[in-house]
C-alpha cells in the first residue's frame, strides 16, 4: 500500500470534510463519495485511513485503546489496581482535551445522530471491556473477582464520562484536569487502596472497614474492630 | 388501528420467524418481507408490533423500561436509593429469566451480529440513564450527587449484566436469583444503607463507616468513631 508518501494532512482533510457534511446534511445522508469529493482526494485514500464512515468521527479511538492497553499492562503488578484503572481512563480524557473544538463539535454531532450515538456506545463498551480485563487479572485470587472487576470497570468509565460530559458541556472551557480529578477521586475513594494481596510480604497495608448502625453501642464497635483485626492478622 | 381482534399470537409468530431467519441467514441479510412471509402475516402487521427490525429481537425492552421507571417512582422517598435501584434492575433480569430459551438463543445471536450488539448497547444505556435519573433526584442535596448517581447507576447495570451473562452462559440453567442476589449484594455492600437525609426525624438510622489503616493503633480508631458519632449526632 506504499503507493505514495504518507500524508497525515490527507487524513485531517478527510475528517474536516466529513464533519462539515455531517453537520450540514446529517450522517446518514452523507456518502463517502461526498466526503472524498469535498476533501479533494480519491476514494481509495479514504479506506486507507478509515474502515468505515463512522471512523471518521472517532479517528483516535483505536490509538487511544491501544495506549490504554499498553498503560494497563505497564503496571508492575503491585500498584493499586483501581487507581491504575483510573489513570488509564485519564489518558482517554486527555485525548479529548487535546482537541477541544473538535471534541465539542463531535459531541454536538453525536447527540444529534442516532447512528453515531450507537457507534460511540460500542467504543465506550470497548474501553470498559479493556479495563475489566485488566481488573479481572488483578482480582483473580478473589472469589468475587470477576464481578468486582466488571463493576469497578463500569464505575471508572461512568466517572470518566461524567467528567468528560461536564467539560464538553462547558464548550471545552472548564478545567478538565479538575473534573477528572474529582471524578476519579470518587472511585478511588470507594474501592482504592487495595494493593495486590501479599504485595507487602510482612506487614500488610490492608484496610479495615467497619460498618455499623449508629444505634450500636460503642463497645460493640470496638469488639467488631478487635475481632476484624484478629481474623485479619491470623490470615 | 382496531381493524381486527388483538392477536398476541401474531406477535409471537413474528418473533419466532425473525429469529429463525436471523440464525439462518444473518440479521443484515433478512428483510422484513422475509419475516412476514415466513410468519404468514401481512407487512402492516409487522409495523403494528415493531417500529424496526431490531425490535423483533428485543421485543420486551419498552415494557421493561416502563416497568422499571414505574417501580423507581413508586419509592416513598425514604427507601435506600441504592437498594431501590438494585431492585429495579432485578425486574429486568426477571424478564430475561421468564423466557430462558428465548433469552439464551438471543444471547447467542446478539454476540454474532454486530448490528444487534450495537442496538443492545443502546438499550443498556437507556436502563442506565433511567437509573441515573432516579439516583440524581435522590442525591440532589449532595455536592457530588450527579457524579455519585452516574457511577452507581453504571455499577448497578454492570452487576446486573454480570449476573445475566453468568446465567445466559449456563444455558439458562443456573439459579438466576442467586446470581442476581450476589451481584446486587456487592453494590449494596459498597454504597447501600444511606437512606434519605433526615428521613427518620428523631433517631436517624444513619450508618457510620470508619476506614482506617490496619497499622493504626486501636485507640486511634476508637477516637475516630467517637468523633464521627459526635459530629453526626450534633448535625
């Protein structure tokens, strides 16, 4: 396929042309021929860059998914898995934030066009699946590992999307780092701080959580703590 | 549109015919004309029951979404919102469980057909949106209410889907009630037990959660409990 010099500009021209047409005529009513005509390139060039029309709207997700996978695999195995998953999700938000006007324009387009909305959901699902796969590996020793992994992956994605939507609705003007920080803090605050079992050989950094009714007398709570610590230290 | 007696059997015949053809020829390759021909009914009958070809595969989601919305709204406002959202998700799983062979067959079909997979994701998104809307209302007084609602809604849906997939992969043979119980217990265990603020006028049933490092001495934990209870009782 090396029938000419690599032209990243051609790829950008195709994206710009497609966006203009989608906004003008709608997604369904725009053909690939319309796009290549406006971009002034041949039809084969289109398919060199994009497998389908939808991919023009989400040109960076393949790269972003690969980046996320690579990041997740880069963990040494003793990192807090929940925090690591949150940091992986940050990479995706950064990708959006690097191109504010493109991202905001796409957000408005995607909300209008059902076909694109469906495509976006399938992309979101791939991110969630990638995170869940990583977390399942890290939680493999727990009896509820697969369930825990699936739920936390969904929570990370939902927190990411919450931060992303807040930023997009501000027209890309709000502080995306602050948005993602508070969203991820919620997830890490819920489940974080559980490094791999047996990571710190001797003294474990395990966390004890006591849940008690406010009506319980204090001595019951102290008893609960003593008993939890005792079991945990024997284990 | 009362040009004849209501015929639930016709609806079922259309679903059965569509499934047979989707499995045989694939989803894209099957037309609505093919379906009505096999079912032995007229084309107009099809559109009386289904807005589009996809809806034949997911015939009960509109009803199920309406049921979920009604259930969510039935709360008196003092129920634990997380538990109530989990109970709403149970209704959906029950819908699948009521027709085991249909559900299992559809699961296999959906995994093979990208167009159906995309449609299913859009349905899942509507459930999540419905749950998030309810939770946002219940968490309206909290500074992080919207974020919390979005994350918990996603967690409920992920837990539901985990239970559903486990059951579907067993060929509809495993105990779906046990699957959904353990999935929802995980979510309620994470966030449940927070009834509406000020719900129980006098003595609140509020729960105190203490999170502490195992390395902390016991007196620090007792101090933490005392201080938490003190603040809470003054509030």
